[in-house]
C-alpha cells in the first residue's frame, strides 16, 4: 500500500490544488534536482554544476538558519579544498586541534587525542563552525558553480517516473508565496537531512533498535575553558556521565555550544521546561558545573530525538540518498558533516557518469553504496559501544600497543576510507575491546581495567 501523500504546514496535501491566484508553473527540465541545501546537497550541487550539468537545488528554509552539528573533522579539509572554500571556512571557524574526553566516573580524568598524532599527516586539524554560517557558505558556493539554488522552496511530492521508463522524475514544490513549482529531473538526489524525504515516503526509515538517544542543547557565553586555562584551546570536549555524555564545542565570539545526549528514559524524567532540565543536568556533573558556573544561556534550548536511524534502501533507478537523508549516527565523534559531504562527493561522481551512460555508472553506484555503508559501520561500531564500561575504560586509558591509539585518532579524524595498513591498528583496538568485554562479562571488571592500564604501559 502506498503511503498517504505528505502534508504541508497548513495540513493540505501536496496533491491538492494550490491556493487561488497561485497557479502551478509549467514543468522545467533539469539534469539533476537535489532536495535540501545543507552540506551534502550543496556539495553535490557544486560538483555537478562545475561539470556543466543543469542542477536545481531546493532548500525549504532560508539561509542562514540554525542547525546543530558544529564540530568538523580533519578529513573535511580535503573536501573544502576540492570545493575551493578552505580559506572561507577558516575565516568563520575556530581552529580545532583534537578532541578531549573527560570522565567524572574516572575521577575527573581527561584524555586528549591530538589529530597531529594520527596516521594521516596531511590532515591534522579541523574547525568548529556555526552551522548557520557554514551551511550558507556551501550553498552560495553551489550558486557560484552554476547551480540554480533556490531558498524557501519546499518539495511536497515526487513521482519517480524514471523507474517506469518515463522522461524523468516529476518534482512538485511550493514556494514561500504558495505557488506550485514543477520540475522534470533526469536524476534525483535526496539530501533532505533528517527530514528523510524519500525514506519517509517509502517507509524505509528504521531506527537502530539497540541504540536510542535524544539530545537537549543550547548556546552559552562565558563558559570557562577546560582546566581553568586562560583561554580556549579549540578542542571539542566530551564530558562523560553515567547516563550519557555532554558536548562542549567552542564557537567564534566566545560562544560555546553545549548539549546533553542520553536515552529517552533520561529525558522522560524531566520536570519543568527543557531549559530548566538542561541547566539542572549541567549543574549536577562536577566537571561540567565547574565550567558553567558563570555561563549565560544566549539561545533557545532545543530538543531532538530519534538520533540514530538508517533507510533500508539507498538508491534506485535515477535516484539516490546522501548524507542524513539516508542515515544518521549519534554525534559523539562529530561524524555527521563529514559523512554527508563525502557521500555527496561520491554520489555526484557516479551521477555525472550516469547522465551519459547508466550502464557504465552502475559499478560506481555499487561502490558508492558500499563505501558509504562501510563508513557508517566503522563509526557505528564505536558509537554503539561508547556507553559500555569497557569502551569508556579504553578511551580513558588509551593504549598504543599495535598502534591502537594512532588508529583510534585516525577514526576520530574521519579516516574511514583507509587502506589496509591503516585499518590494522583499528582491528587491534577492536580485538582488545572484545577480549576485555569477555572478561568484564565474566565478572572481572577490576582485571579488565588492569589490562587496559597494562596495555597502555606496554605501548607507551
């Protein structure tokens, strides 16, 4: 049975006629239509437009608009270079040399992972950015490259006619004035982010059953630098507590993005407003409370749930999903923007070939699907175990035996398409985790913690 047609914000179906005086336009042909003007959509649009393709990029909101996911990874730099925007990102960002993990359950201990110590000497730092500025920067770059990028245009319905041998996919949208707009696209890219436009219509979106999380976050001014340092060092700091974790991301002009990630059960205990619950949570964790003592909330507090999901399908005849439109993982390792942009790059390369020769593009599309899924599995393996005591012990007592720490830094830097040599330290890390987990299940937690320390000493 087909899902019901989507409704817009007025409760009207996309298949209903537009309001009086807003007659639909005639269909406009294009090579590629992209739903969503976030990092993945803008990346794909820029790369395809540069190759001379007629690209339409539709964003439902208007830039700049608020978005979470402000911490980038070193491997983003390669994509910035390809898009020609590295200097622009540097101008709006905070230099990020690495990541810091702090655990109150380990006596307030902290561990820093410097990207410069990772296995890839070409990418040794990243940036923290306001997503409103970053997303607009990429969107404008797509326009500079020749894409017809429109804001305030919401896609309401799609007919995937190419699958039936038709002339292309029919895309029906509505602009801010209520006018119906129609495009006929040879290829459709869904980059709609967590709106998951196609996955929702196809009813293919599934949450990870073993990993449910939600988040509560806001922007603050006056947050104390970690450890009482005279100034902020640029690291993202992850504060661990028994029921989840807290991010602290330094942004320009002395602003700090602060968010709590935990289970739905944790948030169901909320009494009062989201703001009150966020502030109360931050105040009861010692390492966080010390930094928030004089902080001032300068933004609304936002809540979001259903953090981790994946679509059961990724592509079809003349269409594919990129970025969060396909899958999203808990953001503990800041993988979201990198996975989105990297998948958009690979997808755009395959689409460019498909437009000339679908048969020749098929191996590229299979490789695209394989690489994206492998990257998700790689990050997911860490993320879905991060709340486990053994994994937290390993993070807080990192060993470099068999270069495990180097491999872990490589993953934290976004090096998820590594060759076999760079994967070996990661395999060693996984093997150690499984060994220690087996001991933990047998009741030898003290022994497993000792092995972590012993491995750390041997690998020093």
